[in-house]
C-alpha cells in the first residue's frame, strides 16, 4: 500500500491509500484535489474513510460519491451525511479490492465519536488519527473532556513506537513552540525543532511521524516528566495530583498560547 498526501485549505492533509489503481481516501474535506488526482492517475476510488464529522474532513464526501458511489466508513457515534458503514472500536475495515485491513480505535475528545484507523499488518504499522494526535500536539476539546482525550491519547501512545502516524493538519511548528515553552530542557525536542524548520523552509510536510518521536517530544504525552508537570503547575498556580490533571492544564494553556 502506498500512501500519498494532498494539501487542502490552509493546512489540511487528505491522505490517499493506493494499491494498484485503486484509491481509498481519508478525511476528504474537499473533493477537488481528489477528483483531479483520480483523473490524472486514471485511478478509481474504492472507499472513503472518515475520522470525525467536522466539515474540513467531510466536506468533499458528497461531491465524491456523486461521481464515485463507494462505501463511506466513519464513526458510528456521529451524524455524517453519506455514511454507509458506521464503525466502533474493535471493528475491522476491509477496503474493497485492497489487501490492507484496518482496526478501528475509539478516540473521543476532539469530538464525541472520533475514531482512528490502525493497520498493524503494514510494516511499519500505520495510524490515521484525524485531529486527535498531532506532531508535538493534540486536538482541541470541542465536544469531549480532558479525561476522554487523555485516555484516547494513551491508547495511541501504547501502539508500537515505529508506527507511522498520519494526522490531518500541518500544525507542527506552532506545536513545537508550545512544547519548548513547556519543556525547554528537552534536547530531543530542540533537535526535532531544527529538523522541522528545515523541512518547512523547503515547503516539505512534517507528517507522517512516529509514535516514538511523540513520546520523546510531545508534551501532551509527557505529563509524567518532572519538567512538564512543573511547568503545568506554574502555569495554573497549584499542585496537580496526576498525569491526567497535567494534561488538562496543558490543553487549556495551549488554547491561549501565542
């Protein structure tokens, strides 16, 4: 399976999964770049995978299925027009004409019913996580709670460290600025910041990334580290009793960080 990214809007990624001339598309917020790709490559659309209901992830569904009536997989816990295959944690997604299968993981927090897609059979493993986990960041809590998001991130962090992770936005540089404010003593983070700066200066994407990178540099996964916890406590002005409380403070802090 080959994975390619299409840019959409200001900072979205639409991910294309390709086996031969068959294409599955993840979170098509805009149909135009997908239709262009299909025409240029003489490829056929086989399926659509959705992680959550936000318009910048689902806005292209109607335009795509009007021309290519294919199955649309997505979260059972959210109302999405065009959805044909509602999914919950533990379900397996079998893409028509593909050898690749995905396991569904419930990851509420950003939205109430957000899901992720994980393929362990691919070497290395592949994760499509929508707006739950970002490079050096995580999604805002629009519908879920901090506890839900922390639980969701913990599920993803428990996957193998070499898992290649595909999020839906190019937020890495702004996330790194926040991460450095939280954990200025993290040398791995400084090295990553330099690498990301080089990539972005050449207009290159910073996605995918590995979960091992996130465990080493993402403050939202590092609340057990003393420097991260101490920064969160200084920010909120009180003692925090555990990792989930540290996460909640970091998420609120990031909302207003400039």
